[in-house]
């Protein structure tokens, strides 16, 4: 557990899941009382909730913290700060680092850095294959048994393209009770292309990444997961067709879950006209029909969770021509606002729904017993306090990430995270990280 001691705290005037205002008393990191007119026992600090909405702390199944080896773009400290400011209390850090997180040594390093920084629970994701090369399976069991207790494995950034390796990985996952998170992209169909295959890419003369490259891998993997009785998680779904595959697999009882990113809920390939690589992301931004399908599937529960795919890249990797630029966008500090804009304001999700897709379901999928818990007596005091009425203008330079590659630069977005609480300790408040 964390090196920071759990804390006592009285949080006044908050509306759990948007319901009636109450006070919440926390002792030793656990909720001991919920009711109106509670008073702080001697020496217990008070957090004024201002009538805002209290949700369970957000859990992100998909972030890139770039440590080790990519510290010019992000590290565990800057990424944890961005997470806490975004309302997150746990994140899963993808293994495409340098060295790759494909051994117990590397995953334990990332885990320990998370503990030292102490702003958010950092859960390293282990690589499925050695060096993310897709050839030889990594030692999943050793990583699972390490101090980092790895519960999720992925070659994210690359697809586990070889069906035999994917089959073996799912068989191991079933035996180890861990989940395989697939970056679904048949590289033989995309050939490394990085724009949605459609009219926009044709007009710009960019090679196309067809949606079928995602759909076919998801269909294949659902069949393999069914056979192995394993838990499969599909990263960053981007296409309407993939939703149909998922719906059918879930109806057939396959243990499959899926995520959508905030950018695939909001942005389309219509933004590509300037060749500005801030819009380059993998999988690519697709059509308005696809964003609409993503929203409907998230509301319906066919897509289980929102995960950011927070992908910081220093300016030298982004301020360059389209072909050379690295794919990825920041996501941690804007995720909640984009969700309010795309799902809450149009009435597709209520606050219970937001708690489900940003906290409860991701904690279940990631196998985290003390995250995504109900706001109730006896439960961990791990919360995001949010102001749905607030509006703010996104400025990449003002975000806590070391990189500034936000696609929302200058955009005015609704909803703000007022405070984040991890086991009774305030990790962020009013836009500042607690040190
Ligand atoms: O856009 C992306 N960026 N997609 C990925 O799959 C990897 C990620 C990264 O590591 O930057
Ligand atoms: Zn990916």
C-alpha cells in the first residue's frame, strides 16, 4: 500500500452521484459516517464540498507515463500529477517504455515510482511479448507474482498480431486470472498508415487505416478468448462496426470488455485538413458516424469504460511532418470534461453512469478491490469531487504533463474536477496538486 498514512477528513456539503447534499466523515482513510450536519472531531480537517457532485475516484485502464526512457515527454511524477488533477485515483501504465516493461524488474520499478510519488495508484501493465516484438511470450507469471502484482498485460502501441501467440497468452491469462488488453490493429491491413481510410485521407493523400483492421482482430480475439475462457479487454475502440462484433460476443457470453477514449467520443477526421500532427493518434480519428456509435455503445454498456490513452509526446516528436510525428494525445486532465460534453450534457449518461464508466467498471476489469467502490460507510474514501457547472479553456502549457500535445487547445469545455481524494488524503484541489 501507499507510504503516505491514510488520513482523517470531514467533507461537507457534497452531492454523492448528484443526489441530496450530505457531509462525509472519513477516519483512517475509510468512510465512517454520511449524513447532514456532521461536525469535525477535534483535529480533523474539513474540505468544503461547495454543493458539488461527489463520485468514486476515477480509474484509467490506459495511460502512457513514459518512464523509464521517455522522460522528455512524461514521467511517473508528472503523469501522476495530471492524473490526480483529472480526478483519477488509479492508473494503468502501458509497457511501451525503454526498456519495455516485459520483466519483473521493470514493472517493479514503475510500481515503486508510483508509490514514491503517492498521488495515484500506479499499476504497471506488463508486455505480452518480449520487447513488444510479437514473437516470444514474456514471463507473465513472474510479473504477476512480482511486488507490482501485474493484473493486465498488453503490447499496446502494437497489436499481438500472431493468432498463435494471442491464443497462448489468453490461455496463460486464464490460468493466472489476469486480463489481456489488445491494441486491435491488423498491421497487415493498416501497413502503418495513420489516418482513417476514407474521403479525408484520400483528399490529403494520406495512406488509410481501414476500420476493418480493428473489427477483424476483435472478432478473432473474441473467438480465442471464448475458447480459452480468458478475460479479453479491447483497447480504444474506434469504429462502429467493432461495436457490432462486441455486442454479439458479449451476448454469446465471451469474457470481453472494451474501452473508448475521450477523443474517439468527440473528435473526427474532419480535423486533419491542416496536417497538424496533434490530431495524429492510433487508432485514428474516424467519422461522425463512428463518434455517434461510440457514444451510443458507451451509454448502452457494450463499451464498458472510458480510458484516456493519455499519450504525451515532447514537441520534437509532434511538431514535425505528419509521417514522422508520433501518434497520441494527452487525455488525463480533459477526460472528465469531454465526458460531460459528449455524454452527460446530451443526456446519454447520468452521474451514476459516469461513476460506472470512469470508476466502477474499470476497477472491476483491472481487478482493483479498493477502487471504484460505492460511496458508503465502511468503504475507502477515494473520490473525485466535480463541479458540473464550471467551464474552462484548455491550455496545453498549463497542464501538469511535461508534454503539451492536447487536441483541445483553446477549446472551452464544461465540468471541472474540484478535488481528488485517495484513501482520505487530498491529492489535488482547485487545480493544484497536494504536495
Ligand atoms: O496514439 C497512440 N499512442 N496509440 C498507441 O497505441 C500508442 C500510443 C503511444 O504510446 O504514444
Ligand atoms: Zn494502443
